[in-house]
């Protein structure tokens, strides 16, 4: 193993190890030694089971046999209990066969990343593909060396594939010859910072792929000085596009009502308070419409919840047609909705509410079930004495209940 890459094995922030066919350690990097609470001489020749017991250990043994006997490459999540603390930690591990000069399987090499903190923060994506990093061609990662002249001095096949070239055609080329200029300049500025500070960098990076799609990577980049005195950076980047996209989708779901696709109550409150503060800061109008579907409980009781859901979804689609792009339309309760109207005076808000009320009668008529849907509308606007959005919401809510008392299917302005 080349000296630069032995260094990155020690510093990459992952547990890296190799075993023989019997599962006995022949190599363990400092993170593995720290995990086991042993020195290298104490670890060599011993097996993992001599130190730590994994959850579902029979699964681990079966996986190791697939690697050592059948030559498979296996990536999966593992958990263990730290011997000296009793803490449960979770890792994403990649194992692949280690072959001798003749091509025969001589053992196994593994790389494990501690993903415990990410799992705690992102429980919804805990079972998805975790951040992986690895070295050279033994793992699915982009590994490269780039000199201070911006020319690539090494690229594994995975990195070469990202550029659409054989690995030997990547070496010697400038970064600006292999990727869009904006990306090349951004990466080069980061490389310069690493070379100047002498410190490794761990971060998420993004670059447009050959197919035009933006790819996201979790990258470990370390500075390196070669024997001739020239400097370079060694990088290892794992593709986390799927995880990134899942995270983006989860964030979208956290802001959205699952039934109607509208903004949910929690996100609406955040938007509303921010818009209230903006209206105060710049002296701009702000109005609010509160909406409640008339006799919705009767619809559910008579026709069932699937029909009730259909009513709510149709109502949401119907009323969105009359709103502007900067209006915030939210489902704030079972059959309750709110529309936040930035830079809108009270008369214009009342006029909009009346149009929506009339449109609703025509738009949400489920003729196949003889259902006609109406709603009450409470309208208000920000006033000089208001100190928070809650006061605006309370006035709209009072106007809404006044509309109910007056016979429903009407607009009341407060």
C-alpha cells in the first residue's frame, strides 16, 4: 500500500482493518485500536469476537463468509457496544475480499464509518444508505491525488468514471479540463485553503455529473507533502446523492400536509411570524383568511372518511387556483385552513375571500354523491397594536366563528 494512502487510512475518520481467512486481524488503524481499547500488538492475530459482541452476530459471521468464501463485496449497517463505556454505536461497514498476487482470496478488508450521530439527527433516513468513505479501489468511492499545480496525480477507476475517462487519461490533466469551470474554481479554492492550513477537511460537496444531474458527495480531503517537496491533496469522496435527495424529501414532508399537499400548521406558523415581522419592519400590509368547511363532520359520518378526504383535497386544489405565488395556503386542522396574504390590505383580502367562497360552491360539488361543499371565512389584517401574529390569528378565528353563528357559507371581516 502506497505511503500516502496508508496515511489517509489513519486519518480519514473511519475504522479500517484487514483480516486473514480465519478472521484474525492483520491490520487495524488507530480508530480500530481505540475502539477495541487495545494496542496493535494486542490486536494482531485476534478476531473481532475476542473483543466485541455485535447485535445479530450470526448475521455478521454469515456476511464474512460471503466475503471470504465467495468473494462478494458487502455493505451494511452494524451496531456494537463499546466495551469500556457500554455505549451502543452504529456503523456503516463495507467489506470486500483481499486477494493475493495470484488472485486468490487471502483475507478481508473493511472500512466502517461511525454514523451514530447522523442516525440520532436523521432517524427517518437511518435505514437508508449511510455516508460511506473508503480508499482506493477496494470501496465504492472516488479517490484521487491532486497537486498544487491543479493537475491530477492519481485517480482510481471510480473517480475516472465520474469524468468519463480511463484512469490513466485523468492523470496529468487540470481539474478545469475535467469538470465545469465553476466547480473547478470552487474545488481549487478549497484545495488552497487545505494546503495553506495543513488541516484535513470533511464536508459535503456537489458537482454536476456527466448526465447533467447534480451529484452530492461526502468528502475527506487531507494535505500531503511528497518526497520531492511538492504539495498535494488526497481526497476520498463518497456519493451520497440518494441520501441527500431523501433528506431533501424529508424536509419537504416536514413542511407539508400529507393529505392535501398544502403547507402544514407548524410550517405555516413559522412563515406567518416571519411575514408578520417583515410587514412590521417595512411597514407593509398583511392579511389573513381563516376557513372552516361547513358541516364537515356530517360529511364524514354520512359518507365516510375517504369521501371526507376527497372533499379536503378538492377544496385545496380549488382554492389554490385563485391565489398568488407569494400567498401561503395551509391546512391548519382537520377541516380548517388559513391563507396568509402578504402586502394585501383588508378590503382586497375580503374581496378575495368572497370570490373563494363563491368559487368553492361551484368547484367542490361531488355530484356523484349529492354533496355540495361550503365554508365559513374569517378575514382580518394586521393592526398597529399587534405585537405578534397570534393576535391576528385570534381575530380571524373570531370572525370565522361569527360566520358560523350567522348561518355559515359566508365571509365575516374583523
